[in-house]
C-alpha cells in the first residue's frame, strides 16, 4: 500500500472513532449537536489524530488504546477552526469547499459549537475509553498529564497566543522572528502536542519525550511553511480554499518575507533535519520517514 | 460577623486565589492576558467558587485544599459571560457597570479570551495546587472526576444546552417545562456542579453526593427565579445592569409566565424545601442555612 492510501485508511479509522466519541445529532438540543457534527464531519484530513495514533504505535500501544485522545485533539482542532472562521476573526465563508459553521447555523450557534467542542475535548480525555486493552494508557495519572499537555498547547502560551499575535500582525510589517512565533504557536504547538500525547500515553521516558518533542517541532514547522507556499502556488480545487488568501488578508508568510525559492529551500532543509533526528531516536517506524517526504511534497 | 460580611470575606479570599492561578497581564502576548484579567477582575460576586469552598469545608477539607477547583469554576463561569455578552448572542455593552470584554478589546479578542478561560479552567484542575495540605483532595483520580463533572455541567447537556434553548426560545411563547429546562441547564447545572466538586474533592460517599446534588438543584433554581424577579423589581445600581432586559429581549421568565406574586410564592416554597433537605443531610454548616435566606431575599 502506498503512503497516501495508508493515510486514507487511518483517516477512515479516525472517522469511525469520532462517531463513537461525539454525541450524535439526535441529542437534545438538536441544533448544537447538528452544528458540532457538521464541522467534525466536514472532510478533515485527520492529520493531528493520526499523529497521536502513529506515535503511540511507534511505542507499542495500539490505536484503540489511545482512540479517545486522538478524538480529543480533533475536537480541539475543529473548535479552533470554527472560531477562526467567524466574521470577527478570519471571516471565511468556506472551508474544505463547504460553507463554514456560522454560514450554516448562524454566528451564535457557531460560537457555542466551538465552545462545546473545546469542552468535549477535555471530557473525552477524562472519560473511560472502552476500546482500550492496555490500562496503563488510561490511568488517571496519564490522563492528567495529557490534559496538561493539551491545555498548554491550546492555551494562551500556545495556539491562542499564536492566533492573537497573528491577528495583531495583519497589515503590519513583521520580522521572521514574529512569523516564527506565530507558526510555532498557532499551528506548531498542537502538532507537537499530538506526538507528545501519543508518547505520554505509551509511557515513554524523559529522553524519548524530548526526542519526540524535537521531531514534532520540525514536523510542525515543515507543515506550516508548506502551507504558506501552497497559499501561493496551490490548486484551489485540491486545497478546498482560495489561494492567495494570505496575501489578500495581508498576512505575513514565509514566501512574503523570504520569497518562494528561499521558502522552498528552508522547507527542504527542515525535512533533512527531521530525517536526521529520526535516525537518533526510538521513533523509527516507516510512517514518520514517509511523513516527512509526504509533508514536503504535498499538494493539499 | 453577619452573613453579607462573611460572604465578602470569602470573596476576598477567592480574589487572592484567582491572582495566583491566573497568568498575570504582563505575559506575552499581553493583549489576551489583559483581556482575561479584565473580565476575571471586573467585580464578580464569586458565588460559584464560594459554593465549592463551603461544600469542601462542610466535609472537613480546608479552602486551600480546593482553591484551584474554586478558581476553575470561576474561569469557566467568566468565559460563559464573555461569550454570552457578544453581539451575536445577548449583545450586552455593560456588565456589573463596566463595559463588556468585546467593547474594550474587540470581538476577536473577546472570543479568544473566552476560549482561553475555558481552556484554563481545565488546566487549573489538572495542575498542582501548591496550597493543598491534604493530598487526597488532589489525587489524579479526584481530578479526573472533577473534570468530568465540570465538562458535563458546562457542555451541551448542561450550560451550553441551556443557552441554545434560551436563544431558540427568544420571542416565542414557551411553556414552564421549557423555562425550567433553560434554568436548570443554563445556570443550575454549574451551580449544582460547584457543590458536587467541593464534595467530590472531600471524598464523600454516594449517598452524601446525592444529597448535595439535590440541595444544589434547589439552590440553583432559587438563584434563577430570584434573578428573574429582580429583573422586574430590582435596583439598577445595585444589580449593575438594566432592569427589564429580559422583557426587552423577549425572554420568558418566571414572572412573565406565572406573574410576580406566584413567582415569589414559588421561590419561598423552594427555599423551604431546601431547608428541609438540609435537615436530613450531612451538609449542616450554618453557611448553607444562611445561604438559603440570603438568596431568597437578595437585592442584587
């Protein structure tokens, strides 16, 4: 099986898990449950939950053992997209070729749907995972560590902090340090956290967790630089969103600060550094090697 | 010391604890930390954290033992106020005689400030509480039970569910069952949860937790009915908000459905039932007896 097909298979698995851990849309009040189901099943690539699962697999847990944690990061990620798309923030009408949550349900319900998914992220970590066969992955102590991890990554010293600096930088000339702060926090923090959550669930030691963190940081930055590049060079149909939106929103990006060619060079450099890191860690499954190449060359 | 003075003393204690558990406004990015500090220190009565502490005290923990849990419920409550006040929801410009968060910081930051406080609520439960002298109150197992409690009370089967039905009922004729659903979930769920959190932290047995829950439900309903009455009869200066706002927003309330006199009768009936419950439970500190009388007769 090629890597894209493997990713798709894992995505299907996550989709099934999300159906287990998300309250169905028949629950009262129906509106809010329809709204959260709409955004969760609006065609995400499930990149973040796959990272949780693959890291756990690399340290010899099963995907069932960490299924609730994988769903929790997708809930948190989706809440952030719903709120980002609101008129007061990025004001996006479409995401992945579908109308955004507030275009379908109204701004009031979209705000509450985001709140609900954020709440549910923490609840899903705290809850029993009936699929788990390895109790060590789900002890109260492990759950607490994973909550601390997700809260830090999603909070004002992570994702929200990055989002705030991004908002404040719109239309301003910013330097590469500020751009790196935004990338590191707005998207990187959660991506690194996904690897750390998989590793913490698997009970890794301090050194292993440090290695995972360093590798996660590379992957997060690689993901974001390629995202910046695709916003200039990408195919709108494949991306499911308009290209050039960063430029239109006057957002600083790697290409706008350093040019397209230099940005490509940097992305290749980071990919090499990530490969180099893999060689010296316990994170040696074929998945992560393939992932680096896949992220570097992705078209969507 | 009279009861109002005692409440004020406890409020001061909570204010000091909030300063310990909330990141100061000097943290980068400053905007978001200023925004969360603004709303947390905008003059709340600290009713909910006081309930956490008093229930813990009734079961022989100290207030230090549960200080982080008390702060967590205030963070969650404050997030809900910031989001409720947004133009897309209740569109309130003032709360407690001060401009609402979005009037000071803009809608984008207000949305993120709410998100940050919700995240911080769970983080504060998960974190170490350096003030605690009774490790049993802060075991990972206890923390997980408290997270489940807060997530359920704050989620779509609690506060958010009540908020959604409230929004959908505006301008419509609703029956008393729907109004009770709104009250029970929008405000009642978190109030009951505060008592349950204090009790869970103190390690109560099943029967004690049931009693606390039943008493909490009475207190929550009493609080809300009196709130409805004060929106008709209250003093704007004392309340810190306009009276008649429910009527102007076409919100159903106890007085609008049943009349003022009948609403007062019901509030007195619930107060008697709450007193009766106290007689048969372990929750017998003078505080809760005083609280019933205080809630029934409050002017703000």
